[in-house]
C-alpha cells in the first residue's frame, strides 16, 4: 500500500512538471508582453532592452527552469502587468473564486440531489419528465450567453440584482468575504447560478439514475415488503446508498468548477482567479499565467490522487491491476 | 467540460453484453418514446438543413463580394431603410442575411462538433484499450497523460494549438486553419472520458473467461482487443459520443466568446452568438435570437437523444 | 456575533457610508501602474492626470493652460523655455513643491527606465535658476515644447527617495507602482490593481474646486455588455466607451446620458511598401508597391457606408493622418478620397492586379468595432476584384505580427500625443530610422525623401505660417502617393447616469475635477 501511494505521488509530481513545461512552451504563442508594457513612443531599442531584462530573450527551457527554481521556494515571480508578487495577487484573488465556487457547488448539490430524488421517485410523472427535459436547456446554451441573459433580465430589466462584481466585502484576516453583507450575498446569486447550472444538471441526472438502480435492489423490495413507509425507504435506504458515486463526482467537479469559473468571472466581472487569468492572457502576463496553471494543476492532480487512493482503499482488486 | 456523468453511467452500462437482438429492442423503445422521436426528427432536420445549406440558403454569406454593407441591421421581414431589400430573418451588422448565416454557420458548428467527437472517440478508444488491456507502464503513462489533459482547460489547449498552427500555416489557409484548430482543441480535451470508460470496461472484460480462452487458443492481443473487447464497450461509447457532440458544439461557442473560435468571415453558430450578444441591448435582437434558438434546438435535441439512448441501452433501467 | 460583524464591517475599505456625491466609474482597461513615468499609455496617463500634475495642463478645449508653472516664455532665439513655478503648492503628503522636484522629475521621466523618455529627446539640459524658476534648454528651437509636456507629471523628490522609487521599475514594480503622491485635485486612498481604485479630494489642492465629489471609485469592466448593463442598472455612474451600437438605445433612456465627441485618433489602412513576397504567397512582387493598387483601395472603400452602418453615424470621414481638431491640420489636404468602385476596378485592370490575393491584418480588440470594419473592407475590396483574406487577432498578437512584417495591408489607429500634425509624420511618415528614432510605427516602410527633409524643418520652425506651409506639403505628398488610406476619426462615446454633469476632452482623458453629481 505504501509503495502504491509513493508511486502515485511521484507520478503526480511528474504530471506537474509536464504541465509546467507544456505551459511554458506555449507562452510565446500567446503574444508579446512588451507591447503592453511600453507606450506608442517606444523604440525597438527599448523593446529589446526590456525583453532582456525580463529574461524573455532566453529559450523556453531556461525560462522554465528559472520559474521552477522560484516556484519550489514559493516564489512565482512578479506580474508583468501589476509589478507585484504573483503569490500576493493570487492570495488576494483566491477568496472571490473559492466563495463563488463553494456557493455554486452547494447550489448544484442541494438542488441536484433534491431534483434527482424527485425525478427518480416520480419516474413516469409528467412533472419529472418536464424537469428532466428542461434541465437540458441549461446545458444546451453556452455559459456566457446564460450569464448575459441573466444579467439582462435580473439587473437591467427587473433591477433586482447587481450586474457585476462582488458587492461589499468584509476583510477577515486577509480573507475578503462577501458572505457578511447584503450586497455581497446578492452579488453571488447570478454568477453562482450561471456557474453551477451545469453541475446541477449533472448531479441531478446521476442521483436519478443511481436511485433508480438502488430502488430495484432486493433489499429495497424487502424493505417494502416489511411495510416500511416510502419516505423511510427513499431517504434512509435508497438515497444513502446512492451517495458514494455522487460524492466522487462532486469531488471531481469541484475542481472543474474552479477551473471553468473563467467564463463566468469574465461575464460578471467577478474579481477572482479566472478573471485574473483572462487578463493575464490579454496582457501576456507570463508569471501570472504560469502560476495560475500550476495552481489549477496541483488542484486537479490532488483530487485525482485522493480519488485513486480512495478507490484503492475500497477496492483491493483495482490495487492489484493498478500496480 | 468533461462529462463525468456520462462517463460513470456509461461505465455501468459497460458490463451489459451487446446482444445481437439489441437493434430491435432499441427500435421498439424508440418508437415508444415521444421525446426520442421528436428530438431525432428535429436533429435530423437541422443536420439536413446544414448539409444542403448551399441549396436552401438565399445567399452565400461566406462570399464577401456578394455583401452590401448598406443592408446591415435590417429587421426580419421588413424592408431596409436604404436599400429597400427585405430578409426573412433580418440581417446582421455586415448586411448578411441571418437565415443564410445560420444555415452556413450550422454547417461549421456541426462539422467541428462531429469531427472533434470522432477524433476524441478514436483516440480515446485506442488509448483506453491499450491502457486497460496492456496495463503496466502503458496504462500509467496514458492515465497520467489523461490527468495532464484534464488540467488544461480547453481554451488553453485551443490557444496553444492556435498559436503553433499560426506559425506554420500560410495566410491563405488560415481561415480553414481556425476550424481544424477548433477540432483538434475540442477533440483533445474530450478524449479522456472515452479513454477512461473504455479502460474501465476493458479491465472488467479482460478478467472474464472468454478473453482467457481466446488468449489460450493463441489469438493475438490486437485481435482480442478489436474482436472481443471492443464490441462490449461500444454502447457506453455511443452514449458518450452523443452527449459529447452537444458539448462540443457548445464548447465551440464558448471558445468563440473567448476569441479563439471560427473566424467572423466564416462564422459558426457560436461566432454568430458572440457577434449577436453585442446587439442584445441595442434592439437588434434578431442577430442574437435566431442563432441562439438554432443552437439551443440543435444541442437540446442531441442531448435528449443521448439521454434517451443512455437509458435505453442500460437494461437495468428498463 | 452581530456586534462582531458590524465591527468588522467598519474596518472594511468599502463599508464607508454611501455619500450622495459618491461617483463610480468604469473603464475597459485598468491603469496598470500608478507611476506616471513608467508607462506612456492613455489609460495610465489619463487616470493619473487626476492625481499628479505637470507644469502645464490641457483645458476643456485642449488648450495649454498653467498648472504647476504659472507662466513660461522662450529663452533667446529658441534655445529653450523658461518656466516660472507656482508657489505655495504642496504634495498630498504635505511636502512643498519647488524647482528641485521639477529637476528630479525630469531626470526620472527621461531615464532609460522610463517610457516617457521620448518626450525629452529635444532637451539638452534642465537648469534650476532659483527655487521657483526652471530653464529647459533644447538642442534646436522647439516651438511646441510646452504642448509636448502636458502629460509630464511632477513627483516629489523627497517622497520618491524615501520610498525607494527614484526610478520607475517596469519589471518588478516599486512603491510608486501602487502608491501615488501628486499635487492634483484627488488622492488615491485605496488601490487594488484590477479590482478598484478609490479616490478622495485632496484638501490642500491649490486650484479652485469645481466638482462636488466626496469619493470616487474606478472599476475596470472588460466585457462591454456587462459594462453597459452596469450603467443601465445604475451600478455605475459612468462608462467609457459605450459600444457604438448602443448609443441610440441609451439616448432613449431617461436615466442615462450619452456624451459624444470626436477623438483625436484617426483610423487608417497601411500598406506594405517594401519589396518582397506577398504574405498571401502569390509569389510575385508586393502588389502595394504599385501606387495604382493603393489608389484602387482608396477608391474601393466606401467609408461613408461604414460610418452609416457599423458606426451608426457617429464618426467623421478622415482625409489625413490627423483630425481637424489638431494643431497643424492641413486644410489644403482636407478632401477625403472619394468612393469610386468603377475607377478602382479600372485601375486594377490597368495595373494587371485584378484578382490579386493578399492578406489584411486587423486587431479585434483595439479600436471601436475594428473587426467589423475590417470585415466590411474585405467585402468592399472583393467587390472591385481583389481577393483579400482577413486575419483578425487580439492586440497582443497584432503588434508582433506587424513588427515582423507579416502583413500586406493593415489597420492602424493613431492618436498624436502632442495634438500636433508633426507627431504622425515623425512616427508614420518618416523613413524608418532606428538611430534617429524616426518612423518607428511605419511598419510598411513608406519612404519619401522630401518628407524626411521637411520633418526637421517643421520641428524647429517658429513661424506658424511657414510651418503650416510645410505641414500642408507633407499632407499633400502623402495623400497623392496614397501612403496610407485614412478612413475616419474614431468617435468618443461616454455614457453617464443622467444626474452626472461632466466635460469630455478629445484625448479621451477623464478629468474628475470637472464632474458634478446632482
């Protein structure tokens, strides 16, 4: 077991190194950062000097090595755009994304499970069928369009909710939270619906099919025969047994929510990591792009690692085939 | 976004044996499901409209020489204030007939979607079979490569490929290049779920007696993989492929919003929506509304079909 | 618990009570630095004009008026300029302003690390005469020097030294990147790059206060639809720019005002004048070396139609590289190229270039509706028998492409920093010459010996009539040779809530001290 864990950790580190290398090799295709750092009256001489100062005249393996050297010590360099430590910027932006992702996940999980259970119990009812079909509308339109339509309806036409940003935030020991103010809470509604809609549909469908499967099992039939109420059967027995795969999916999707917050944050001008990354692409802010990608990679790799370890722990057969 | 839902569900469907009689069962279930019938008819109509766009469309919006800028922003079924021309669904900012651009745009979207899914499917099946059957280091390398792949949001993959392709293609091919870049980018970010499902199913099948028997009688691994294992994993693959098609069409639209989609001179439905959303507030609703409805109809019908297919192919749910 | 929450709310930066005169404004691009000498770009200089001040400044009509200098006059026969400084001015940290700060700011702004260095190319020496008099000597007579330093902002020498910011640092940033200490009407109280920047009036400002703002907050919003939604829903009081297509809708909304003007920026088409292969790979010589082909392009592009539809009637046709509002605009070259597709077709036939393929490069996020304009131009050129391929891309890829000569034809916008017709001649009209720092944006290497000869003469001519005659000559040469095809002057469209009064300056700088919240 220990050697399995060690091997998986070593593989994960290798994955991270490859991600970094691929990322660095592609940065030069994103554009040239120099043009955003100098004004229209710059000369070619100025351009070359700045390029050398930033180390951009070096081949990419050298740039990558320098980045790794710093990253190991927790130093991701200085943003070309903002002239500040990248780690400082990431820490400043992370709460916004984490809060948005958390609210989206809670929304997706609660509503997803509730609707999933409902559609499974009323399998042939027209309401359940309607919910099943309607939920697909949400995943049949691009996220950015859903976001813009929500803004148009709830901010511009109805004027109920703010159109952008996080509202007022409260600073608690370096963590800026929007949970403690009315405007902060209101500002969370539209972006988290936009971001969580996809996962909500996913969870709902998963719960439904798991439930349908479990309800066919013998022990449920047995419970029915014993005369237990539907409620006890549905929630105490059936739902409980559907939770294992659902939790796995939620874990995997949490990473996806954070990574794909890029679009939602762009549409809602949500000051989180995704918006930071989009801006970094726009201004070819290589240190920020590199740090963001590494951060997301670490997160995905960690989630994958944990899931694999859990599987290995639960199912010894996979452990054998895995090694 | 990777569809983990389809993945796990399909993985469960995997152990089901592909019965020869499946076709008739499937068709029976199909006839009994109004949702399946309606959505397949809608999807088929849209696909046919896209294929025959040059015959149906009144104009060719991809030919810049045929456009008259002064026709721009004509509302649906109303004559233009300057040119007095009238268009069924109105015109966009370039004076292109919206109806024609939708037909042509759907061609681009469908082509990108189908090609990307085919690419992802072929790649995923090959790698999944290899990983599951050969195991060992092959498995490790492929599955870690899948991890790397999952880490990169498809927009980054698209930008990477876009940048490289730009460096190596001559200018006159760049318009077409954008399409291939999209296919490659979406396909690359999609193969993982195929590979995972196929690998999982392969692991299960591999341990069964018939595979052992085939090995004993000396059949080559390639034959075993293609002849014996692959047919058993095809039904989950089919389900994933259907849902992936809808996802790929949406992904193309999203990439377009981020500026790496199909070029505006040869717009896809996604590009049309990206352009149209700029006119949402200014009152030219038709530039956004009609392409968005078409995309919705297309993706929804394909999604519903995939949804139905998943239930229909999973015997335990019947 | 409740008390704890409210106590925390009090410490939060944003939880200040809402004033009636609070003003929220949104722009597309966040100013990337608070250092007035680090980056020479409109978002930075425009914003910092509210915090820092120069010796001179531009008024509501763009004329030069006294700021930290009360008066100035030429020295001798054009050896330089003498500036008499304003007394009793303090910086926002309380330090006194004097000639030492001017000398310091000159050295800082003209340093190799500064992006504003080119402004001081004509300067040979800066001399402190006394505490409130400074002489700026120029190597040749320079009649427009005071105009050219309106954005040169004065920083306190003591503050910069105490905080280790004596030179701008573009790569790593320093104290002045995030903090500011000017003499201007507003001071920065909170700076969160990319998120928000909060300004409050500076009580010790020397000038007469016109505004009634007690607190102003700048938020960058990139997505135009989101910015517009924010204005319509009242989440912000001001946005810049308003998407052109939404002008009509906003004009019909009683809660919102649209303020329109003509920007200093002229949008034009540039050509590859250099010999060599066409980028579209036709193998032959570059088609745009033939003046007839350039003329055909000028005649094929129906600029009024573009302005009518894509620009919704909100822009004006341009005839030369500067707009009529600029100093030195040439009336002689005031007639724009006329739309004449038949003659364009004939010219192409004559030149044997009918059906020629080439590539049109275009940014898709730099100028208002740039991609749509290029798309329309592609169609118009196709209609006279050319075969262009449009290659549109984000601006971070655009400039490297142009620098690498990867174009046949391209779209460019130029806004003269000095508000003078000499500026585009220096950057776009001169033969590229790295040593003399001329023609650095002349990507297509357009070259005319007479223009190269006239430029230094224009730069040192003190007599306005003689200078204008030379500017007219240059404008006429460029027009006759179809060096560039000027298309239109980019419109300036700002949107505000209807309770806001403000003044729009043609350089697109947003000046907070002219804002009134009603």
